């Protein structure tokens, strides 16, 4: 691995912090929810899920597990894909009135992120927007702990069960932003690969590219030593730049994506591939939960902000809608071609982890090698051909860049500095690849 941590910088951090929930992984582990809730002292909980899962077998496993332990529960399922601030406030009101000992979330990133936001508002008051960084919000810090949370992932992508962030769309701005605090980290995470057995291939492709980009962005992020030191250790965020711990999880997640993504998309009976992708998503969540993402995620928010008249097969969501993983990957080859100049060794290593033929490649070729491998994986899994494949053309580039440039936390975590025109150039490079 290219080492980037042992050259201290002026005013840079000289330590990093690692945190993650107690993690249980394996087929059948979802049935353990009741026993784990009982061990935490839960007698009454709110179960967060979405309307599609609520009446299905996955949530039924959790219901029965809670009943077996005589734990009372109420359900909040009015959660949209890509949750918004109205949804969070409604959930917080319900949670506050419920008088529960804790919560259980069962779903993908939308469900788990809604649960985190609701926990924050129910415990500490105000509006969720208060906790977004200025100028989007009031910049109010999360003042302390929230109720215990058992997060149960049902998709192989977001890794939200292992992160301390919640991503919420602000309706007034029609754009997603992030609230981050170690207090939002779930108490326990349960990851049961059987939840992904029935997912369509295109859903696995989207979530798989989300895990891939989580890991690749972590591995190529600006080193924690190059971020400003936070004097108060209790105020230190886990979104802190790349570090040796996140590197380990990110590397394995990339190797899994390189070996199993195409297989998992092509065949939903390939249990080896699907189980490994679930594990890879969790590893990538652990990685970016302790380092943060950078430009591919920052620039995805401009795409989902400005998307028009587009839907995606397999998702029961009205237009406009582009799945998160697709919004991230369509610009990624152009982005990594740009960022490679600042950390070529890291980009070459990332390409190699993804099973690219990087043998003999020079530092000057790092961006091209990595970009080529990403494009290969996109084509093999039938991902849209860049921005043009999701309804954008050159006339949209300036607006896309202006929208995404507000995501300064993620932009600052990239290995290479970017100004507005750099984002425009990357979007231009991402219009099409083949």
C-alpha cells in the first residue's frame, strides 16, 4: 500500500479515531434481533422499515423475533427512497410519542438514515435542518447520545448500518446533504445476506457500485494527517480522511467488488457472489464511516438535484429518480482520472484491487488504468453510459457543477483540490465513455 500517513503537516491531525457498531454478519442472523434487543434492555421499540418491506418475509422475521422476547413494537414505514426532511420530522414526532427504549431499523440506506435523523430530532429537539452545516443549516452540533439503535441492512450497498452519518434531502433546496456525528452510530448492526437473495440484478448493480465507490473514495481520500487537527478529541468527527484502519476494510471491499460484482448482478442464485457483496458493502461502510467519501459522492448530489423525467426499472418510484449508486458511478471514471495526479500510487493500487491489469503501468497512467477498469465494470453490468445515459448533456454541466460545489465537506476530502471549473471539466468528461 502506498503510505501517506507518516509525514506530519503543519496544523494537521496527528491521530485518528475508529468507531463502529457491534457487528453480527451471517445468514439467519436477522432472527437474533429479539434476543439482542432484550439484552439491551428493550421492552418497547419502534421498528423503522419501508412500505414494501413491511408486509414481506424479512420484516416478518423481525416481528416474530421480537414477539418471542415479549418486546412491544410499533412500526413506522412511511419512508421514501431518498428520504427527505419532512419524512424525518414525521418519524421523529412518532418516535417521541412512542415512549420507546430504543429503535430497530430494517431496510436499506433510506430506512436506516431516516431512523438516525429521527433519533436525533426526537432526543434533542429542533428541526433536522438545524444540524446541517452552515450555510445550508444552522450548524448546530449534535449535543449528546440518542436512543440505542439496532440497524439491520437489507441491501448490499450503503453500509449505513456502520456509519455515523445520515443523508437527507432538504425539500426546500431539492438536494441531499449530510449530518455527521459519532452519536448517530448505531449501537449494533445485523447484516444477513439472505435479505439480498431476491434483489433484481439492476438493483444489485446500483448498490454494488455504491459499495465500490465508498471503498475507492476512502482509499484515495486525502490523508487524515492533511486535515486540520481538532484539538478537542470529543469533537472529532469520524469523517476524518483516509487512515490505516479504513485502508484495510476498503482494500478488501474493492477486491470483493472486482471479483463478485458482475457475477452477483448476472445471477441472483449465485449465493457466493451475493453473500460476498453483502460483506463488501459492510466493509465499505466501516471504511467510509471512519474516513469519508469525496468527489464521486459530492458530484452525485448535483445529478439527483437536477434530474428530470427519468425513472429506473425495478424501483417503484415516480419520475424523476436515479438510484444512488448509479448517480455516483456515472461520473466516477472521469473523476478518478482527475484525482489520480495527486495520489497516483493509491489509484494504481485501487485499480489492482479491482482486478485491473495494472502491471507495468506508470504513475502517469494511473488515472487511465483505473478509469478503464471502472468503465469495463459499468458495461458488464449494464450501467448507463455516463451522464448522457441518465438524461444530461453538455448544456447541463454548469448547473451540475454549481449544485455539487455546495458539498464542501466531501470535496475537501478529495486528494486533489478542486474549484468550480474543475467540477465542470469532470462533468464534461463524464458525458459518455463508449
